[in-house]
């Protein structure tokens, strides 16, 4: 320790050591404050003239590659490179934090939604890496750092990467030595023939490790005695996972790279439908339906003005690209689509697709309905990331955070929105999105505090009052929730979501008549809104009006047959009406739509007990207990365990 390299970098500690060299934490003595950096030494395995020449070439290539990759905000920047005493050194940005391996505790499986979010974040970085024709070749938890500053993952240790030099017409990558960590390596990498999707295999292996609470040795043992001959990970019997995510993981870790996902983007597209968290519950999602409508046009334009300039510059540069032979139509579609990527975040969970600025303004003012369209969040995220390479602006962080939010990547949204607020602390709209994200992550107290601050900064922001009302509902503060919904309706008397929320709050407060009145008004304002009927049906059920509850919940299902909540509440109603088979049918459908729906399993277990089906009942109680525990819902877990114990004690 204490060694001085290049008369500039004071070695503080050894971070790692391997066959290719050592990695040090150092202080840069030529910069104010002596900031820390990472110095990586490239060691010659065979010190001879030929080896030295090859090492110099490798060193130059890695330096050039790191300069390209370091433009991504989640890859350390290359600060310098030099040679000293026939050794080669790279100086990279230091990202304080802890390795992902610290979060993967042996024997403690992570919840599925958290793993999906983690996988999506890693894949987004890989999409950029692969887009630069680089294979990392050593994706593992130790090479992913959870950055302390913003909670985002940073991909490190490109010491074993290999840039692909092939042309598009070549069928395979150049063969190279088998570098990497065995537990996360697919079969083709063992034999020195890594592919781009070898990295995808590694990410899938990390996901399986996280879901199973495995050590790296236990993960490697899943290959069985035949490995690495077949390369198959036999993980299914060890982990309970949703059908959809299990299918994605199977394709990520397929032993044949020809059958594996070809790109990170393909995986992300299959993950997007799985990243929405709990799809039920009008409490946590209704605020999103109206948020964008409360944003003043001037505020919206303030955010989009820098992006408009960026687009203008991009379009001006298209002539050069066209002259180089790139497809004009594809480029034009890419540029034009940018107007339809991130603005959707400003109208949360509504399929809004304004085609021009006048249309956007009129839509935000509520004067025209928004046309139907599905938005491309992955491209929005890519564009925002590129914008951040040019300038770390609050607008770009905000827009990317909103795109992450709408994609269901709550952790990434949280990081970006926090970053936007660090740059512009008084931004009430960004803070409202931050609060909604914290709500999604289950951090209700932080969400409440963020809504409080947003309202302090802009008391007229109806969306903040709406969101706070729903958070207060979840905290059983019916009085506070009603006050917030009253405030919203004093400013936005046509917001159906506010009437729905106030109906739920009044139901919680025991005011059944008021709840019926508000939910009926929500239906009058939006007669095709399934949730409005669902709320009124729940209110009828709570007040004992079972026929009306059944009628409303049936309408809700007719309007939206994909919402498991409506089936669940209709099942409760049918159970109260003495219809066990109808009850069982609705609970089966609720679980088919959301196989992570703990309360549906719990209720189905009770129905099975009543029907004398003890084995299926026990299975349902066990699944309910597991799902509740995964989400940290201890009351729910205890209730399921009690029912299971009662069942087991029966003669």
C-alpha cells in the first residue's frame, strides 16, 4: 500500500487479484480533493517480446472499448491509461457502493418482482454493451455494484471482455479463451466460443440464484453430474415462480445459444408485461390514471423544450446517415417515434397518443379525448439515456424515470426521479411521480412524505392530492383520505378516480350511503370504467346488499375480463350467497389471471375445506403463506399458516 503509480495515483488498497492482473483503489493526487479511482493493472502471463506486443494491442483495444462504454451512466468511465515498468494500467471511475452478491443472501430467496426489476436493469446495461459489439463474458453478482449515490446497478470489470470483429455476414464470433466464472457460464463459453447471448445466460443464472436463495456453488450444482457436457440448469424443481417469468428464465438459460434469446432487447420486451406489480387494487393505481391531466401545459413544455432541440439536431444530422446507406424509413420512424415515447408518462396508464403539439395541449386540458395507442417505453429509456450522455439534465432524468415507471421498473424509476430532484428540488411534478413510485414499492411513509412536499411546493397540483388520498387509504386514514379527495374534486369535479377513492374511504369510515353515492357518480362520469363498478360492487357487498354487489361486479368483469380483483370480490359475494361452485370458478379465474394473488389462494383454500377437498386446500394455504411472506405481509402469512394448522389438526 502507498505505492505511487504514474507519479499521480496513490494506491489505497487491493480490490482484487487474478490471472490477468490486480485491481487497486487509488487516490488521484492531481485532482482537487484527491478523489478515489480504480486502477487496473494488466499483467503479462508470458513476459516475452511477442507477448508484450500482444498485450500492448489488447491494452489499446480495451482502452478504446472502455471509452465507448463509459458513456453509459451505469458503466464506469475510463479516466486515463498509461504504461509503467512494462506494465499496463487503466484508470477508471470509482463507484462507491456494495456488490450485488451482498444482497443475494444464501437461504433467503428474493421476491419475484424484485428479481424481475433487477434483471431488467442489468439487461438495459447489456443492451448498450452489446450495441457496441462487446461481450462482457464475466457477468456475476460481484461485478454488479449497487451504487450508494442513487441505488442503481453499475457493471464493472471489463477485463475479460472481447470485442467482436466480425462483419454482419459472418456466422460466428472469433473464438477466444474461456474467461469467466463457471457458475454463470454457458456451455459455449466453456469451450471458448462466447456469444452475445452468453451474457444473457449469466443474467438468467443470477436471477435463478436470487429466486432460490442459492450460493454460487449451489447454483453450479444445478447443472448435475453431466455438466458442462449438456450445460442445462435443472432449476425448476427448486424454485416456485410464475409461469410467465419461468418461461422467460428457461429461454435465458437455454443450453443451446441458438435457442436462447438473441438479444437483451428481446428479453426486455417479454419482461415488460411482468413488471406491473400487483395488477389488482384500485387503491394503488387509480391515482396514476389522472396524474398527467393536472400538469399545466407550461410545465409540460418546459420539460420537452430541450428534447425538441435535441430532435431538431438529430434530424439535421440524418442526411449524413442516409448518405452512408442506412435505411431512411427506419431512421425516420425512430426519430418521429420519440414524440410518442416518453410523453405518455405524463398521462399515466392512459393510452394517449397526441400527434402534434396542439393535440397534446388540448388533451392535457381535457378538451379532446386521447387516441388509442401502445407506447414504446424501451426506446424512450434508450433515448433518455443517450440524452443524459450529452447533458445530465433534470428533464432527461425525469422523462426516463417516468418511462421506467410506466414500464413497471420501480427501482430504476426511483433512482432517476431522485436524481431529477437533486438537480431541481422544487419540482412538484417529479416529486409526485417519486411518491407514486414509493407507493408502488410499498414504502408508504416515504410516499406520504413526498406527496406532502409536492403539495407544499404546489398546492394546486390535484394529482398529488389524489395520490396522497390513496396512500392515506392504505394507511387506514379514512378522514385524511376524504379530505384529499374533497380537495381534488373542488378543483377537478370530473375526475372519476377521485369519486372512486372517496367511495372507498367512506366505505372504510362506515358511510355506506355516501360510498354508494360517490361510486355511482364515478360510473356516471365514466360508464365504461370497470373499476367504478368494482368499487360500487365492493361497497354493496360491505353493506350486505349482495344481489346489487353481484350485478355490479358482473358488469365490471364484462368491461374488463382481465382484472383479477373483480373475480375475487365476485367470488366473496357468491360465497355469501351460498354458491360454492360459482365461488370456486371465480377464484380459479382470479388466480389464472394473477398467480401471485395471495388472498385468492387463501380464499380458495377455505372454499376447498368447505367442499371437503383437504389436499387442494392445504396446497392453497401453503401457496398463500409463501406469497405473503415473499411480500413481507406477516399478518397475511400468519392467517394462512393458522388455516393450514387448523386443517392439519382436523380428524
